């Protein structure tokens, strides 16, 4: 039976570290890290994510601002708000909750956030920095996966890693971070032929597809580490990942559950990035 990777435990470990560092930063410099979270529209899943981010800010001792804007907010109005937050001394990180309503171009919005406040690490500058391995922030979900591997002393160096999914927010940066750790990385997508043959090569298999039960036991190499990034809401309201967990755990050496695996790590890494941004602000001042 695989060992379950406990994302709640690791995320708490990281948030406690951020909390302690924040306390020290406050005492030494008076700086309080500040995060602004913007939600446009009333998507219920997004509302939960925003609430969780606010709670995490409180836990870590951050200053936070949250903006819940109506669905018909124009792109110009959103850009104006971001402009004000870019100029705010109190704010170190700006997060715009995705997805946005269809009349707003997400990339335009992301590019308007100052790179030093882009704590999601989605804008061109930060994505470019990740490619070069010279980054201030890492995108929260892939960074969270790397922290899980580190906590469980799973070394990616020299391993065959297969990432299923190539989105800009998960799949591609995930592959890049594994590559920075000297793994041999294969990225799969909807046009990959004979996917099971590729996934069966993986010592570390990361699934970021968004389809329940997509990764079945026969797609997993015995003893592999299985990381399930997927978050899928079932008709009964329950959340599940991409991996057929009950069968996969009989084969894998380590496995992340959903919920309680990668999910909590994303918020913990957002807190980490916001603290990093506040520290960089101090550095620029000195
Ligand atoms: P996207 O929909 O942007 O990307 C899905 C990827 O899966 C695409 O690259 C797509 O390929 C690939 N895919 C789809 N069908 C197949 C198939 N049959 N075979 C192989 N690959 C396939 O999703 P995201 O990357 O944004 O998110 C992925 C999942 O992770 C979702 O469930 C999302 O909810 C979850 N998520 C979880 C987070 C967390 O905090 N744990 C954070 C962010 C996302 P192609 O490019 O060819 O279309």
C-alpha cells in the first residue's frame, strides 16, 4: 500500500514557517506582508477559494484586502483597481481569481499586475524567469508539488517524470520545475499517442488533466510516486482528483489524496510568495 502524502500537514508546516518569518519581519522592520485578492462574479468554487485565501492571510499575520466585484465589471474598471493596488504601499501581492467572465481578457489582466506583485507568477516576466531558473516566485500549484516531494524526501534527480497536462498554470511550469531538479521529463496532452505506455515509464507521475478516474492503475508503474493535481466536482458535490485512488494506492509507493493533497499546498505557496514579495520590497528600499 502506498504511503499517503499529507498535503494538510505539509501546508501547515509551510504556513507556520511563513507566520514565524512574518512575525520576525514585522518586529525588525515594521513591514506587514499584504495580499489583495480580487474576485469578479459569483462563481461558488471561486468564492470558497477566496475565503480560504483570506483565512490563510489571517493565520500568517498578513494584511489583506478582498474585492468581490459584480459579474458585469468592465475590463477597464478591473484594470483601474489593479493600477491602484500596484501603487499601494500596503500591498505586496495581487491575485485575480480565475476564471474571469468572458468579456475580460485574462492575459491582459495578468500583464497589468506589476511583476513584483504577481504572486501567482503568471505574467510574462515571471514565466520567463522560471524558464531561466532565476525566479523570485514560482507558480503556487507546481511549487506546492515540489514542496511535497521535498518534505517526503522524494528526490526527482535522474528520475523519469511524466506530467499529464500542459496548461500554462500547472502542466508547463510543473515540467520546468522537475527539469530544474534534474529529472528527465515528458509532458503529455490530449494528442499524446498511447498515453498509458508513457505514464507507465514514470517514476514520478503528475496528473493535471481535470477528469475524474482518468489515471487508472494499469497506467502506473509499480512503486511510482503519484501526484494528483486534478480537482473535479462530482454530481454528488464531492471533490475527487484525476487518479483512481483506491486502485492506484495498491501500486504506487507514494500518492496524494484529493482532497487533502496538492490543494492545500497551493494556498500555502501563495502565502510564501507574498512574504517573499514583502522581503524583496524591503531589499529594494535599502
Ligand atoms: P486545463 O484544462 O487548462 O488543462 C488540462 C490539460 O489536460 C490540457 O493540457 C489537456 O491537453 C490535457 N488533457 C485533456 N484531456 C486529455 C487526455 N485525454 N489525455 C491527455 N491529456 C489530456 O486545466 P488546468 O491545468 O488548469 O488544471 C488541471 C486540473 O488541475 C483541473 O482539475 C484543475 O481544477 C486542477 N487544478 C488544481 C489546482 C490545485 O490547487 N490543486 C490548481 C489549478 C488547477 P491539451 O493541451 O492537448 O488540451
